[in-house]
C-alpha cells in the first residue's frame, strides 16, 4: 500500500477511516484500494480497527 498526498486538487473526498470529508490535496491516498484518509492519525485508527485485513494482505504479498 502506498500512501501519498495528491497536490493541487481542492475537491472533497470521503475519508475511509472516519467517514468525514477532506480536501483531496490534503488527504492520504491508498492507491491499491483507492481509499482516502484525512491524515495519518485517521489512517492508523482505521488500520488498528482492521488489523486482520492488513495482516492478511501483508502475508499474501510478502510471506511465502
């Protein structure tokens, strides 16, 4: 998963973590699953709530 900021875009997007809206140019973006997050704190809160999904993904991609 790559998280990065998209510059120069002030459209609103919905945060996958909290459901709130944030500007696209400020949001973190998960390019694999096309999810936006308000910020790193919101992403980490979502990750802690979805730890099984993250562990499964990591295992599938990185553990043989």
